[in-house]
């Protein structure tokens, strides 16, 4: 089964206009999920459809969406375009989700725009719908040339899918959010393919036959073009993140991908293909901007290095595919004497498989619990981790778990924090306060 427009989780609250803006948003509850375009479409009509004031690129898929968005935005900024980027979730500060030319929306602008959007609400709305409307308004007011938008969940019925993008990027597909997207890859692919527009362009790194069948079928129905990594788009990897790109009509040699890991080169290739499509649609980008923007790309929480000795990295891998990519990076892109793993995860993830993949790589494992009602108990995680590793320790509080990891690590060891973006955000905050 796929989605329907009545899918909900939790309760949507009606709040009083006197509540401060950020509190209003919080009371809408970030865990509420409603997939359907009707409410956000009506809300944006009341706001005079700010999303139509600029060109957009829409990015969906299972993993890598944020990295692709960050790379596209970095190259466009380097080319001189005023660029907005909307991503989710945030790690430490809500304002991380909405940026123009790399700068987070200000506290004052965020509060003012939440109030403005709230003034046009005529029906139940969710946290994500309001925040999406705020982002669209902010980009309109800041007169961006291009907005790079990350899909929140799924695609077909996600609030971001009201835009008419020049290019729709679908990074990859794996089983996720089955309660909303369906139990089979074909079901999930069909939901993700919902961001492909009539006579549009889709760019993907998906490889599975049933997924590509859905994408090809959707593109035929909508007279859209499909460009695939491994087909129309190819890469050749060299050492230290350097790679060559052979694209739709452009080739680049010796590009430097600043984000570590083989999977980031795949993400970079999709970003470069999107840049090619933008170039063909009135937004030319010269070679120097491509090289410079690629090298300057920064994306927090994805193999992000917080400290050099002992090396401390945080990675937001929160599903088996993400953890598999992390495992490859730990084996191929980092050198260390011992690996200390700090792990915490939410209940709706396939954490037994995640631990099966990564726990054997670690010399020591510290199990902890993010501050979320959906977090898995440390006792349950420790029991599973112990199947694959002889050294498993429980430290309930995430900040204390970080301190414990640092106390165990020698100068040439590597501490890796993963399992949840919530955990990564808490660790980054705790680290900044130490």
C-alpha cells in the first residue's frame, strides 16, 4: 500500500495567537506527520504563493539528500547566485534548516515569519507545513535566484512538493518509513517518484531493478527525462576524495569532494548533474565555480570531524543503508588504532541490522539514549550489541557518553558517534560546551 492524504501520527493542536512564535511552532509538535498537499497548498495561496517567485531544485530519496543539497547550493553560491537552501532535520538550532547564501535565517526574521504564516492559518496545520511556508516566504523576501529544497518524507505528498522544480533529484531508495511509504521497494519508489514533474527532469543514483522500472514508467507517463548515475552519469574515483565526472554533456577532471566517503562522490555526481540542468535552463555555471564550490561544500553531521586527536567524528547514519556507507568510510577513508563507537537510535529504525553491520568494527561500544520519546532503551540496544562485540558499556546521558568515550580514547584512536541525527545534534551541543 502507498500513502493516502489522511495519514497522521499524533494530534495536531489548535493554539492561541498569543503564544510566542517559537512556542506556537513547538506546540504543533515536530513528530506530527501528515502527508497531503491540500492544507499546505491552501496556506501558500493565502500567502500569494511565494514559492513561485524563484527557480527551485527538489531533492528526495532515502539517504544523501542533505549532502546533495549542500553541494548544489555551494556551487551556485560560488557562481554568484543568491541561493536558498531548506533542509531537515536540524542538529542544534532550528534556524539551520533555512539559509540564504550559507547564512541561517535570523532569530527576528524567523519569529516574524512564523507570526505572518500563523496569521493566514485557516485549518489544522503541522510543524513541517508551517516551517516549509516560512522557508518559502523567507526565500521570496530575500529575493533568491534559486532555492534548493530537501523533501521531508516520501515525496508525492510531502509539503515541499508544491514547487515546480527545474530538476528533481532522487538520491537512492531503500526500505524506510514503511508505516507511511509501504512495505516494498516498489511502493516506496512510487512515492519518491511523485516529485517527478510533467516534462521535467529526474536525476537518480538508484540501482535496483524494481525502483528503476517505477522511475522509467513515471518519466514515460509524464514525458520527463531520466538521467541515471552509472548510465548517463559516471565517476572515476582517485585518492583523497578526488574524482573525475563524466556527465550529461559536461566532463570534469580532478574534482575535490570535501565530504569524505565513496557515497559522497555519488552524491556529488548527482549535484553536478543538477547543475548541468540548471545551466541549460538559464543559470550558467562556469568551471571555476564548479571546482571551487565542490571544494568548499560543508555539511554538518555527516562524517563531520569535530576533533583531530583523538579524532572525533559524528555521522547521521540512521538506517541500514546509511550505516553501511559509514562502515565503508571507516574502513577505507580513516586510519586509527582503535575504534570507539557511541550509538543511540530511534525505535522506527532497523537498529538490529544497523548494529549487526557496525558493531563488529568497533573495539569498544558505548550505548546511549537520545532525548526523544521514540529512542530505543539502552538495555535493548546493549543486548543486541553484545551479540557482535565483547566490550559494550551503557551510559544513559549522551553528554556523559561523549565524556566517557573521550576518556577511553588514546591520541591515535577514533571515536564515531552515529545511529541518529538527534544523537548527533546532542553530541555536537555537548562538545561545544566542553
